C-alpha cells in the first residue's frame, strides 16, 4: 500500500459512493486494511482530502486546447473544461469544500485570457472575456446537473433542446460577440 494507492482508491470511492461514502472505514475495507493503517500513508481524513483534492484539481482542471485560430482555441478550451466537469461533477464539490475551487479553473482561465488577448482584446478585456466563458461553462454544467437530478417533468419544454446543443450555440454566440468575429 502506498500513498498514491490510497488516493486512487479514495477517488474510486468518490466515484462509486459520492462524498458521503468516503470514510476511513470504507477506504480501509476497500484497501483490505484496518482504517488505522491508512493514517501511516496519508495522515488523518483532512490530509487524505487534501491529497485527493490535489489529484482532482490536476485531473479535472486540465484542459485540452485545439485549433489554430484564437476562436477555435477558446471554444475547445471551454468544451474541454465542460467535459471534465460533467465527467466527475461531485469532485468539484469536494474541492470547493476544501476552499480550493479556484485551482480547478486556473489552467482554463490562463488559456482563455491568452487566447482572447491573441484575438486582439486588451489585457483587462481579455481577462473579463475569459471569465465570461468560464461562467458560461460552469453555469451550463450546474443547470444540466440540476435538471438531471430533478423529477421527471409532466410537461417538458417545447421544443426539446439538448443541453450540449444549447451550450454549443451559446458558446459560439458569446465568443463571437466578445471577439468581434
């Protein structure tokens, strides 16, 4: 058993049981050791959560940037972050609870500001434009998660619009308006 293995299994528990399921007892059972053995490798639960958050911020916050033109690169960054957030939405809550939410968005924030600057915006406007795109990404994820958890609606909205389609439409409109393209 290593520190990395403990963190890996803690993440598996988060995947399968959610934040409430990550207990030292459950982690010990999954590792096949007494809960006290975990303390030798990661410390107490607060230290375990810090190690898990370190991993989450590196994993969820990593964005893939594609394209040649700033507009393409901005949109691919937004899509990448949205994908990461939708893949493991509960992890953001764990990071937020540890007071480290900004760390998840730092890589995307830097890329967006750089690409908006490359599109011709002044430094402050580029930073503001990047924040607008981040808010769009985060908002779309939060709404999609809330709708997914809601009870089935008696009268769904007409016409039916898929969340991904709406995200793409509004992302394109937002980025074009911000860059003047």
